[in-house]
C-alpha cells in the first residue's frame, strides 16, 4: 500500500504506534501494518469480533490532531448485523469493518490484544504477557477441483499460508480423520487450533471445527512434586486460572523421598515402570477433576506444561532414574522437551494435545528450579538475590544480572510435615501457626480452616468441626522457632525437661523430652507434641538448606545476600522471622525476605501462557552455573555448622536486632541422639 | 589439509576421482575429501571394516603413474589385529588405517560403497542405487561431568554433530529409555540407527546399541492392493530381498472391489474402522511371516514403504474413504507421508520404525501409480510410452520426457480371476496358459507348478499332486483370446454353439454357451469352462482399460503409442499377443510390448532403498497431468467401442501382421446379455 503525506494519520493507543493510510483502509489492516497488537481469529471477515477497537474523538494536542466524528466509515451491513445479533459495547467498532476516512486516534482495549498482560495478585512476581503456542485460526479453503486434484489437507495448508502466513504445517492422523467432514460441514470454512513451536519447527494442527468455532482453548500448568502434584487449568486466551487442584503423588507408596524412589527402581525389576504408571494415572485423575470443576470439555485442553525435579521428570517420561541416584548424576536428557501428551498416556486432554517440559539444570536441579528462575528472574536482578524453593528437596538459586548459581539440597520432607511425630499435610485441622509465651511457656496456635487463635473465645466449639489433628509444615517451623525463642529449646537443639524449663508441658519421652502443644486426649483427640526426634528432623532439613545456600555464597565470594525469596508450595506460609530464628536462611533484614508462593507453579504458568518464555528459560538455563552439593567437601562442613539453632558460628546480626534468643543449654552430658542420625543420613 | 604438487597422487577407481594428499593421510580421509563413495560406520576407528579398499600396483599408463609396493603404509597394529581376528580378503586393506605414502591407485569394491548399485533381474527396469534413509553410525560420547552437567542425550547429539556432521536430531522416549544403559555398557561408545528425512527435517534416532554393533538394518516394501498385499523384506545395506510374501487383503470380505468397500464404509457406522483394523492386522501377520522366513529379528526392521491406491491409502491411515466414492473424489491428503509405524499399529517391526507412503496423484490415481512412475520413469522416456498397471483397478500412464498423463480405470477384478465362473487366484493347480487348435478346436493348457502341457505324456500323473482346480487371471485372458483366434468366439463376444463351431466342447448353458477347457468330473474334479458370463466380465474389464488408454491418447493428441509396458502382479504373465487380440491395449508392434512385472512393488523398493527417490517422485507427481475418467464423456464412447474383440472401430494393423482373426458371427438375434449389463455397471 503506497501512502502519501496527505493520507489520514492513524494513532493507536496504548502502543502509540502511528502511520498514514489511504482513505478506506480497514483499521485491522492498518494495525497489522504497524505491528499493533490487535487480535483476529477470522482474518477480517467480521465474524469473530476479536478485533474490537474504540475510536476517540475530539482534540488531541499531545498527538497534534483533531478527530472528527466521521473519522471512521459508517457502519456497513456486516458490522451492523454483528451488532444486532451479538451486541457491541457502546463506542466499540469492529476493526476489520470500520475503515479510515480522516485522522483518527484508535484505542485497542486489553481484551482485543493477543499479547494482553495478565495482572497477577502477588506484587513481587512478574507479569505474564499472553503469547500462547496454541491459537485458533479461521480459514476459507478452496474446494477440490478434479482438473487440479490435491488433497483437502494440502488445500488447507495453502489457505493457512495465504491467509495467515503459516508455512510449515503438520497434522496428525487424528486431525486428518476429522478434516474432510469439517470442511464440508463448514462449507469450506473451518477453524483450526494451531500449535506453533517456539523453536521455529513446523506448526501442528491440533484440532479442526466446521465454520467459525468460538471456543475457548485451555492448558495445564503442572508442578509435579515428589510429595504433591499441583495443577492449574488456564484459559489460553487470557491466562485466567479456571481451576486449581492438588493431589498427593501416589509414588509416595514406593518411597517417601527421591532417593528411596530411586532405590525402589534399582531394587525392583520394573519398579520404575510401576512408578511411571502410578504418576500418569494420578495426573489423569487430577486433570479430570479440574475439567469437571471448571465445567469444560477435556478435548479443549491442548497444552500441558510440566515442571518437576529430575527424578520426577524421568519417572514421568518412563525413564529409569537409576543414574540420578549416583555420581555423576547424569540425566538421560537435560534439554526441554516438546512431545504429544499421548506419549505420556495423558488421556484426559485433547488427543493431539502437546506437552512442554522445561529444561533441567543438572542431575539434582530440575525443571522445577528452571521454572523458579523463569518466575523470579534472578538473572535480571540488580541486587544479589537468594531464591529458595522449599519442598522435599530444596532448590537454591543465587544470583544477579551478572551471574547465576544453582544447587539442590536434600532437605527431606520434614518441612512438609512428614517424618514429624505429629506431622501432617496442610489440611483443615492442621496446626499452621504457633506462638509460645516466653514467660509462661504456654502455647497458642491456629489451625487451617479457622480464622482465630486457640486462646480466643469460642475456639474449642469452632474447632470441633475439623478437630485438631496434627501439625503441618509451616506449623512445625513456627513451633520449633518459638520453642527456641521461649527458652524451651537450646541452641544445640535439645528440648529441656520440665525442671530445666519450668513448664509441665515438657514431658519425658524415654531419655529425651517433648513439648506439648495440645493435649486432645480428654476429648478423644491426639496428644500433639514436638519431640526430640522432630527437632532432629528439622535440624537436618534446615542444615541442608542453609549449607546449600552457603555453598553458593562461597562460590559467588560473598558473606551476605541482599534479598531472600522464599518459594515453594508452603514458602508463602513461612514467617521470615521464624525461618531466620531456625537458621534456615542466611541472615538478612526481615523486610528483605519475600515470599513468592509456588514459584515453580508460576513458572509453569508463564511457560504455558507465553511461548517466548520457553525460549527464554532454555537460554537462561544454559547460563546458570550448577554446583553439585554431593561432591563439594565444604557442603559437609557447612552442614555440620548449620545444625545449631540458628547457627554454630555464623553471626545473625540482622536477626539479633529483632529477636534476642535466650542463652540456655540443656545438655547434661548424656544425650547424643542428633550426631549419630546425622552421620547415618549423610553417609 | 594443505596439499602441494609434490604430494602423492591418489586415484580412486571406479569413480576416477583423484587428488594429491600429504604423506600419512588415511585413505578414508582422502576418499571423503574427494567425495568418493567409501562406507564407514565406525568413523575410521578400525572397527567396522566397511571401508575396505584394494590398492593396485604397477604401471598405469592411462593414469600416467606407477604405483610401488610401498605406496601405502605398513600394517599397523589395529589393522593387523582386525585381520587376525576377522580375516581380510587378500589384497584388501582397511581404508581408515592404511595411509598414503606414494602415488597410488585405489579400488573401492562394490561392497565398500554406500551407494552401491543393486543389479536387478528385469532388464527393462531401472537400477536401484542404495541411499537408504536409515543407517548405522558409531560414535564416542563424552562422559558426564558434574561440573558441566548435560544430559546423556545432549552429549550423544554433540558427538553425532562433531563426528558425523548430523545437526538436527530427535529421539523418541523409547530410545531415550535405552540410552543410559547402552552408553554405560558400551563404555561411552554406541552404535545408533539413524533415520534421515529426505526433506531435510530433523534426523531421528531409531535405536541404540552398546559399543560397535554389527547388525543388519532391514526395511519393508509393501504393495497394498485391493485384492492382495505383497511385501518384500529388504536389507537396507545392499537392497537384497531376503523374503517376499503375499496375502489376500482381508478387506475383501467387506467388498470385492474399491467401490463396494467405500459403500460398506458409507452404509455401516464404524465400517471404515473395521476395514482399517482388518488390513493392519493382516500387515502384522504378513510381516511376521517374512521375518520368520528370513530369520531376522523384527526389531531390526526400521522402515516400511507403502504403495497403494487411494482407497487402500485412506483405509490404511484410518481415514474414512467416503469422499473417494463420489465426485470430485477429494483425497484427505495427497502428499507423501512420513510417520511412525506405531501410528499404523504396525507392531511387528522396531517400535520406532518409520513409514513412508508415496504421494497420491489424484482421487483415483494413487500412490501405486506414483510407484509405477518411479519404477518405469515415463517422465524420462524419449519415446511415447503407455504404462498399464493391471490390477483390480488399472492405473494408466502415458507420456515421455515432455509431458506425462495419468488416469485410473475401473477394470474390476476379472483380470485377477475373480468374477469368473471357474476363476481362482494364481496358485498351484490353476490353469495359467491355454492354446486352442484352430482346426480341431481342441485346447491344451498348463497349470501353475507343472512345467509341461496337458497333452504331453505323463501330465495326468504329474497333475495329480495339485489337481486341476480352476483358471487364474492370465489363463482366462489366454483362453478368451485363443477362443477368438480359433473361431469359437465372435467379435461381439458371443460364444458359438456346438453346431456353429463344430466342436462338442461348446455346451449349452441356458440360452448361452460355454466352452469346455477341462472336464475333471470323471476323476471327481471340476468341470472347467469359459462361460458367456466370463466373456462379458472380461469384455467389461478390457473395455475399461482400453478406454482409459484412449482417453489419455486423445488428451495427448496421438493415435498411436511407441511402446507399451504391462505392469502389475500378473502383467508379467500376460502374453502381448493375447492382450492385443483381446484389445486390452492399443495396437503396437508386439516387440514393443514389455513386461515390467510388479512395477508398483518395484517403485516401493526403490523408495525404500533410495531416499533421494522419494524427493524425485514427490517432484514428478506434481508434474503429472491427471485425467478423471469418471467425468470425461468420451470415456463412455471409448468404452462402448472397445467392447468388441479386439475393437469395433479402431484398426489393429500391427496385430493383423501377426494374427488373422476369423470373421465369424454367432448372433442369431436373441442375445442381448452384454449391453444390458454394461449399462448397469457404468450407471
């Protein structure tokens, strides 16, 4: 299109893009030529209404133009028919029908943008810009001609090339089987769901419908953890989460932590296959639940993005994880994977749905860590940030825009309430917060599902609905930290006796002691205590976490970080103060500790909604320096020193400004429980 | 490598390629730099012995050099060890170990060439040059390094890139699952079976073995016909056919010919699926039989090439063929297809095996016709050649290097012995040749499996083994033509009575007559006759064939062709003279009628053994002009005129020079069988 300086000037907001176009140019055409982000599924035929725009009239001194009421063409019959039938918001026009007559300012509302921004609740996290790999395209296909015979697929490909500039295309047999009826039923007009590979490989037709088919396309963001599997069902048009759900990973019955599952695979012929089958079955059930909850057709799920640690990654793919159990911890494959969902036996989605699995960083630092990096963007941070994803294994990332390091540390499942005497998963009735009065040594607590403290009036009655059943991960962390602050626990991790602490809540348990949080026995409930064994489990977990962070700080050559981000399913529930009292994380000002929620899950959502983010994380992962904790001799040193609460040698000056920890010691010379178990575990 | 004019001169035979190389250059290296076709699987490590060459010594005046005995280096320890262990033919050296010392002439024997020519029996057919898509490659892979963690697959890819210049690679999950054990068992050396796409798409690792694995790789060339499925099991290294087999297409129970199968799909919900399942099951059985016969592991079959007509094509792929039953006969897809064998439920091959299906030319002219074009190369012919592939449907191609036309004609299965009263498939005991004495009207015949005529001594005893069971396709053609030559059949296709013909072998059958070829009833065998109904069936078939050929000749603007090639499973068994007496093919000198045997099957073998041939036929198919017989009014005219034997109006001057046909007429005014049925069939 040749333009002249006398042609009308068109200015698009909010982009600010501008250009001159001959009178009669459709607004959609102008937008496309200027690269303005204006959606269209039907290709400008006045069918899909995705290209709605709002012309603005009047004086625009900022832009130096005045827009008259007749700046756009009158309503034509197509546009009028659309409005009469479906309705249009006042002031809105269809960008493909309204043509430019005079200088005009045109606003593209967010819902008309393909690459709309998704506003997220957590302020700290990045915004998601929609750029899904799978989108709908409406096309008109030439009818077959006996004098120039070509297949229907070949004519559909030609139409997609001519009308949408999509060149390299594949269609599975399942789509091919639907093609001929769809073309005829739609009178040679069809809507296709098209998956475009972010690496520039051939696009893939995932589904086809007769005529213009106004349907949502959906995707799954799945965080496949050792203990829980969490999934979000998202709308691929606007990123909205329609349903979220989590289930226990059924592989738990083969082994609580990663290493015991690897052992199961090593010791049992076919054991890896059993675990693969179990997790795939659980995934199908989980997805089925999500579609039922959201009330959508499973055949409209076209994509699933997975993040997981390397052992989960291999077991999901049907690969024996045995090499991940021994140095040098070689992955079968570390790059990202794009494959049909059917290959993972994912049957509760469209039969042609595509799976994307983020790349792994190393044998102990998986796609989940990559997802955390994608969500938290340490490689773009100006200050030095430590990102800790707390789960059964902790993924730790330290870095800024100059350099990023990563490692994984075997914290075990204690932080998730497992291996804790009264531990349980986070569910209604679980104690999630604990406070202990330093003077009286009396505790008060809150349970999940109830918005009041245990010492408030009416608590007992309200709690009767769920009962008080145990302590969840965040509860045990608070309990142990509060015990330390109240002088019930000494720095070495010993619980004092009733005599030493002056409270009958400390009760003898063999040669050690336990602290009573809640005695439900009179009412037939449980006795909930924190035992010496619980303390040891927490010490092992937090030492591993701290030692991993220190190892990265050594490698980076720093003694201090600027900022800590707590991620992980329960990262959001850990109070920074308690985490620091425990010595889980390096000393830092409390207001520099942020919670990122389930950052791995967020990373999965970003990769689901934004195809370019896949390319980004693949690039970033290449640049991350991986540290292998298992072979670093200093890890062991750091681990031992970190056993004390908060730490044997490292000063915690920032913490000291907020909390003063009582200087108690309950060692009477007889107890040696901790060391022995620690040695055994690291052996 | 910099070379100087004083460096030794190396001349390779038979290619004649020559160049100078520094002293010490391995022969394999020199061959590669000159583009000489010298095989190597191990990449020059002295393991695979595929690079064997023979130095020639003495004077070579033609090349202007003299080769001394020390032109190549002495045997090194690797080469000596190989010879001691495995043996080498006298005079042979390993090209990767022997280095160049002085001027030398080096012969590359055929077995050391990758692109070796496959000598074929039929002189008329083209030679196959080996260039298989799937080949073995031996690679050394870097061990995992914890300080630079990458997946085993990523290191294998790097090795294939560095050692074999293969860049873009994929591996299925099935291969990924074998990768880690294979690398460790092979001490970081593995052999992979690699499939390279002829369109330049990513290569695909189909299998992996520890260390250097000296195995054959095999492929299938499958001609999937409406009536029979024929398959060859070929060695992908040298093109050798290790086993061939054929089975009836089990879809016959759903309908004898193509249109009745399309009808079955239209009339029965799920009917297409039933037929798909039936043919896939038959294919698995067929392949299983082939591997058993050849004694090879089914997991070593890595490729299968299919040729078939459009209806078989769609049913194989699981596509409803309904559109192929009605104008405009639109194919779901016409391009060639490359897909995993697993998608076709082909389970008796390697789990990652790849299928290639040749492109279809049009809705009635399928991948089988494309295969015939690939085998017979009409597009490279200097003279005008008519290629006729006779089967249940006849594919007809007419052309030369300037232009190629193609059509399909519905001959029905009469030529294959079906719909013939005493017809049967070609099997021992079937009459395959017939001669009738024009004077006595007495027949003599031969049966399949016996190398003598029925009037020879000892025939009866010898035939007792199989019995005389019926007439096969070539037998019925000869019988009808001989009846015409002997004056038993008139030009309109009427069989005379005993009185009219003067032989008691003509017996009454209702209002018509039949000619007795063999009366086995006294011995408890069948009465084998050619009935008036059989004649009508043959007339319908041959008229369709002739009319198709004439339609192409009209379009080409010619009255005569230079050459006729008879292809098809039984094309080899039709005598040109009898075909022409029948008027199956246009008049041409008898020595210009050639038989190409199963040209479609040969085309499949070519595409199996030569990857570049796939690109060639895809290009050629684009250039072929398709003629749709069903909508050409002249087809009907040609069909009616061709009903007479040999023809109502077209002169057959070439035939007249060899055979003089008696001018008889048996029409007594009462018979009208032929016309009525003919009209019914074409309605």
